[in-house]
């Protein structure tokens, strides 16, 4: 949604269009200040460990299919 606005702004710069682009960027957390306002948290070095989804044990199901 933002890309077409930026494209249009580059073709014909208008203050109203630039204002709309800034509002969209703000809603998406485009700057550090925007992320603070939105209370967004980005993962840091301590959060680099991947979180794995729980996996169901299928050994009982496999055994029932073999019988």
C-alpha cells in the first residue's frame, strides 16, 4: 500500500501525498520513535534463540497404522 504512494510521489511531488506517506510509515513503526510510541519490541541478541513450535509425537499413530 505504501509503495504505490511513494511511486506517485516521485512522479509528481505533492505535500499532501508526502504527508500520507509519513502517516503510513508511522503506523508501520518506520522510526525508532514510532516503535516506542507503538511499544514495539524488536528481538535483541539475547532473543536470537529460535523458538520451536511444539511437535506431536507420532510414534503411537505410526504403530497403529502398521497393525
